C-alpha cells in the first residue's frame, strides 16, 4: 500500500512540473493575478465598510445607509389640528352600555309543600297545600294513594291568589276501601 501511495504522489508531482513548463501553464501563471489591483475601486474611488471621507459606502442588509451617514433632519413645523373623531361604541373598554329591558320576575327559595286528606272511605276528598307567608305557587299537582281502581283525580290546580294548590279526587263507583288524596305545591319567593 505504501508503494502505491508513493507512486501516485510521484506521478502527480511530475505532471505539475511538466505542465508548469508548458506554454499553457506559463499563461495561467502570468495572466491570472492573485488580486486585481483595482478590485476595491469604482471609477477610481475606493470602497469602505464604515463611513469615511472620500470612500464609497455600501448599503446595509436593510438596503439602506446607516443612520450615522444620513442623520435625521430638523423637526418641521406642527401641522393643523385634525377633525374630531367619531364617538366610540358603548361597551368598549369598560364603558357602560344602554340599560336593558326589564327581565322576567326572579324566583328564589323554592320549597315543596304537601298536604294529605283524611284516610277514609268517603266518596269525595280534597287536599290543599298552602305556601308559607310571602311565597307564591309556581307549580303543583295531586296524587291518589290506596283505594280501589274506581278512584280518579277530578281536579288539580292553583287557587286564586296563587298562595295554595288544591287536589280533588272522587270515587267513580261506591267502595268501602280507605284511600287518600295528596296535594303538592311548589312555592317560591317571586321578585318583580
């Protein structure tokens, strides 16, 4: 392996020596200078990277001259006052908007009240669930417990004034069975 490398290097040195002595090698050595003597000049003026008197200056990466070369000029006179702008929309940046319309009454303090009729075999029974003072009925219903299949709920509704709910049941066929009717009232404080 060492002999091959030596042979290759010897051959390369011989070629360089021969080409250097030929007219082609001589032309390459004399015709192409290492550095053109006027490479840093334009029409005889030298170039510089930083501003210098009598030298050309190239533009920067922003395609502009540095601010040190072209300083800002003096401030001009103040211009005339502009027209007044339009009024901003309400609600921007914390401003209060227009007052909205009155909403539906508010409901709070929901409570379920129940009342059960007496447990006996009467043919008609009624129960009334009354809301606590200051509260109104917002819903309700009725339910039958026990008794024969011949018992039916006849009515379930709020009473005038909306302070109580009534549930009425009746036997559709006579029976000696014991049964009850229950009234439910859903009560709440209603704020106007």
